[in-house]
């Protein structure tokens, strides 16, 4: 059975897309106005008239594209491309003819003389088809790139989720086995925590999470690891009262950082140490940090780089360049900090 054909026609029903179309159109008008020719340069009134006419055509075509998208998506590829190309040709030619008739009736002289009316309509139609083809190609490539980035981000989340399963599950099961006889109540609580952790981390099909869910996931993880390490693992939580716990975040942002603090920090030190988790608001920025004792960089592996790189990429995709993630080793402690802009 053949796979269903994916729609290729961009969605022009969104305001950012319409604004981009208008921006491209006005840029073309500016280029034409600045291009060197034998004719006299445009006056301010002529430039304004050309801009209004071009933006009117662009807005009309964007609305038509918006309404025609369901029909175009259902057509075969060749017919869909033909329809997408024919629409700007017809709309621009008809609009140019109407504007020229009005211009000749009012005697304004903004368009070509009556003898060249068809040349004016043909030129406008040709420009419209060329601009539409370039815009469609640009928006199509951009949407494909965004889909690829989303797929890559989901694959990275899946990889992080898969990484939780083996070593953490085995260690947790060993902890439960050691507690079953001497402390059955604690063993039962560990089973419940482990079940809740895996349900939150792996059982949901949603790619998005919230700050509250990320904090809860990290707390469940440390609660289980604390039973395995005993007094070697200490915790310090500093959570601001005013933090926006409903803030949307990509899934698995905080838990991998806490896991790195345990696996690459506390677990490698004979005496263990304290893991500090801090979440606070600084101005209009949400600051999350995880601090843990660690061996010097030369004496420990670099196994936490993959998780941090994945988190940084997914945060950059959702929050843009305003999202910052840093990691620094100083005076026997490793500090990883995430700074996100607040809406």
C-alpha cells in the first residue's frame, strides 16, 4: 500500500506568513524603483501608488491561497503546481487591467498609455508569477526544514528516554530487591516512585512538558537514587515561590541534568556529595541550575556532553537565541545553568 502523499502547499492563513508575503512584495517594488533605467525615476507619489497596488495584489493572492489550500492539497502534484502558478497569473492580470482602466478613466497617468494596456497587464502578471514561484519555493523549503528540526528534536528525546531504561532501571530493581525483606514499606514506595517516573518520562506521547512536570520528574529520580546511594547523596532544592510552573518546556530538560550530576559527579566520589537544584526568576528570565561536586575534567569522562547538547538544541528551537545553556567546572564543583526568556 502506497504511503499517503504529504501536502506540500504552504499555509497562507497565518499572519506571520502573510506579513512575509507583503514584505517580499514591497522589497520587489523597492528594487524596481532603484533599478537604473533610461526612463525618469519614480516620484514619491508614483512609488506610493506602485506600493499600494503591489501590496493589494499580494494580500489578495495570499487570501486566495489561504482559501484554496485544501483544494490544492487534494490535487495531483502536477495539477497542484499548475493551479498554484495559474492563480497569481489570473489575479495579477485581472487586477492590473482593472487598475489601468481606472487610471485611464481618471487621467492620473500612473500606468502605461491605452495603446500598451495589454503589455502592462502581461508585465504585472509575469512579475506576479515569478515572485509567487520564488515565495512558494522559499516557504516550502522553510517548512521542510522546520519539520526536519522537529523530527530531530523528537528523535533526541526518544534517545534520552531510551537511555533512562537500561542502567537506571537495573540499579533501581537492585535497590528494590535489597529492600524487599528488610524494609518492605520503603521497597513499595520505590516501586511507586519508579512507576511514576517511567510513566511521566516514557508513557506520554506528547513532546511538550511544563516546568512543574520537569521538576516532579527530577524529584522522583533523585528520590530513587537517594535510596541507592544513602548518605553519599545529599540534596538541596531552592525553588522560587513565583516561578511559572505552567511554563511550556520541551520534555526531558531537567531530569537529564540531574542524572548527569549523579552519574558523572556524586557516583564517582567515594564520599559522595550534595546536588543543588535551583529555579528562580531573575528579571524577565527563568534561571535553572544544577550544581554538583565532581572530579576535575581530566579525571572524569565527558559522558554528559550528549545530553547537554540535545537539551541546548531543543531549547534553542523553542525559545530561539534568547535561550542560554552553560556548563562550568570550578573549585571542585560542576555547574550547569539554563536561562530562558519569560513570555
